C-alpha cells in the first residue's frame, strides 16, 4: 500500500469515527426530545384527535425513524476510500470535473453514472455548465495537481499526509455549483 492509499484509509477511519459520534449525538437528542413530557402530551393530544388509521401511521413513522437512526450511514468504507482516492490520489484529476480540457474522462463518467436516466441530456448539460463556470475559459484549473484556489496551507498539509492531488473545492451556497435542470 503506497503512502496515498494509506492516507485514504486513515482519512476514512477518522471520518467514520466523526460521523458515528455525530449520529450518536443526534440520536441522543431525539431520544431526549421524544421522552420529554411535553412531547408525549402533544403526541397524546394528536392521537386523540386522529382516527385509528392515522394513529397507526404515526406509530409506524416513529418506528421507521428510530430504526433509521440506529442504522449506520448508507456509505460503506470501500466507497469512502474510492472517493478519497479519486480526490487525493489522482494525478491530473482524471475522470473528475477538474480534469484538463477536453475532459473526455469526465464526460464518460457522467454517461456511466447517469446515462440510463430519462433526463440524462438535462443532467449532462447541467454538469457541463458547471464545468464551464469552473474553467471560465481556461485550459486547466489545476496547479501542481491541486485545484488552483485551494488554500496553500491545506495543500501543504495534504501533501505532508500523503495526498498527491486535490480534486476538490470548497463549496459555498453562493457558488450555486448545481444549477437547476
């Protein structure tokens, strides 16, 4: 296992621990809320007002919620590691939105993931418009295999940890990276 792969394994492990901790905190808050007397009083009033079918639906909804909270997140470790490798162990960011022009690998990736959907042409157009807005007429948005606007301290930290690329950017709400399609 090379240094970058080890970086992804370590990163995945720490991310998983963090997400599990947050999920457990969330479950604790929900349980506290559900077990509070004010919540029980409100539910009892609601159940008195509703008919038996609605009562059963409410109970089923609550059961589904508690089961969903107990289950782990839907993403498994292999998917997280694969995503990490695509982002941090991918010279030239091949097959990502940051791939240098003409971006054939990126277009193939979109087609393989979304090609069978009915609205594929709209999805493809949306992804290509996003790519166009990121490139803004440039042939490349990578600087030493890292997205050109990435913070230098973050790049140095990633390189020190074992990453060889940075095929990501910080997304804010104002970026509107995914346009309506």
